[in-house]
């Protein structure tokens, strides 16, 4: 794993205010000195309220900024409370997370996700496309079927592979401290990569500095989408360091 190109994406979810940006100094300093930095892509996805100030702060670093969701319409419109990809781009976002299970749970459908992916790509932003099964689905051995359908519908009529990262996030592992067994994860990622060739596939769900030594052994993973642990710079840096140890 030592010399593999890996993504480390911080999803801050609905956390963080302006003073949270100070914690990035530690990450910027670490990354400037990190010997393996050419193998590492760091992307911070803060809440929209911090996008602009975070982009400014990270301007001189090689760390990118992304948003956590967007409206499906590419341009302006009368949609109270919504933000389109162009607006995200204008404040420095380069990526958008789409299809996160926390949004699927709120009613986001595969069809809507597909529209969001299309308009994000059209706006020349990259997509972090989340898929994953619930515990109930896992227990019923439906994981592959669910992933199949999320991929098929979410990526319908989309040819662009280089601007989409797939994040496999089993819903039951998000925020629970549970992670899949290495063999299961290896097999699931292999399955996804067979279904949609030439996509990068990341893993997300309770990634921490305590379990990354184990997770990094799953050699077909192209990186991690990190929630809770990414809000703490030290823990986030530890995850990167341990991955390359
Ligand atoms: P946790 O790392 O907090 O489990 O969150 C994972 C996640 O949802 C990232 O998108």
C-alpha cells in the first residue's frame, strides 16, 4: 500500500464554524512536509457556510475543497434554500458529494441523484458518488443487488469516469464504529469495480486512526471518505500517516 495513490476526503457534515478553520493549519503544515504527499489527495468537504473561507485558506496548499450536496439544476432558479453546482464552483468547490445515505434517508431518490451528478459534471466539478446498503439489506444478503441498482440508476447515461469517485459507505458502518470485515470489503469493492470498470472506489464508514491499519490491507480501495474523525486534525493526519506506514 505504501506507494499507492489514495484519496482522503473529509466530510464535516453539519459541523464547524469559522474558528474550526484554525485546525487546518496543522494539516497544511503536515502535508507540506509529508514525504509521500505526491501519492495523497486530500479533499475537505465542509458545510456550505465555510466553503469560501476554507477555499481561501487552502489556496496555496495542494488540498482541495468540495461541497456535501447540491441542487439538481445546474443554473439559477427559484428554489428557496438551494445551491447549484455553479454557485459552489464560484466559491472554490472542486468536488460535490452526491447520494450520501444521510440524504437518501431524507428522500433523495436514485433519479434525483442521477440528475445531480449530471449537472455537477456539466458544471465541471467532480463527483463523490456514495452508495451502500443498510443493515437490514445486508442481513437479507441484498448488498450486491442494492449496489447494482444504485450504480445503474445513479450513473444512468453517464459516460464520464475520470471525474467520478465512487464511495462505498455501508449505512450500518456510518457513525457506529463498525467496519466490514476485510474479506467482505475486498469482495464488495471488487464487485463494484467489475460492475463499473475504471472507477476509483473509496471506502467510508467509521474510518479512524484505530482501524486504518486494518483497512489499508484491503488493497483495492483507492482511499477513504471520513466523517467524525476528519473533524479532528490530529486524527485525520494520523489516518494518512498510518496508511503510508
Ligand atoms: P463516519 O466516519 O463518522 O462514520 O462517517 C462516514 C461518512 O458518512 C462519510 O461520508
